[in-house]
C-alpha cells in the first residue's frame, strides 16, 4: 500500500472531515483461465452508480477479508468462491468515505453469475471496454497491466 491515499474527486469536500473512520472493504478480482476478469457496475441508488468496479463489499464486525469477500460475492453475485489470494491493498479517499480496499485474486468459483443488486457485469481484458471506471479500480488495472506486460492505456476516461 502506498503511503498516501488515492484521492478521488479532489475538488469535492470530504464528508465527515479529516478524522473520519476508515471503511474496510474486501474486493474480488475474479480471473478466468483465459485471462478475462470480471467487472460489475455499481447499482442505481449507490454512490457512483453506473461506474465499473471489481465486486466486493464492506467487512462486517469480526470478519476476515476472505470471509467478507466470500459473503459479499454470494450475496451480490450468487457464486461461491474457492480460495481468495490476498494481492494488494489501496487506501482511497472518496468524498463520501475513506476506504481501504483489500484486493484478492480469485481463480475458482462455482455457480452462475446472478446480478442480485440490479448491477450489470462484463468479462474484460485490457484495455477495459466499459466506462466510466470507479477511481479505486484504476490502480488494479495498472497492476494487471504490469503483470501482463500490457502497454498503453488500461481504460478510457469517460
């Protein structure tokens, strides 16, 4: 994790001020054997609705990152994941919340994707073909590009 948080929409005021608590979030980077990875759109009614991100959600009291990810992907997508490989951590300062994103790679799951929150999904390669992209997703695309020796823009700016 870098020393300074990634600041999203820096021109907007921060809700809760400088002493706001960090929200811990488990995020799944689901990767198919052909290298495609899953992104989902944020559903209507949520902050940044329509923006594309990797699926996941907040840790509940007493949960580990893997437990939270397992629960969230079952609730949101209707799948049961195998092992979650801890990968990267990024602190993102959004106007509405300060979030610590715990990214885990997932290569094994069972079940058929069900978009249970009204979101949509897309299996993607780099560069992403969907827009707009949630700010906290951008570093993941850069990490994937580095791992895959991908050169060029990882996504389009809407």
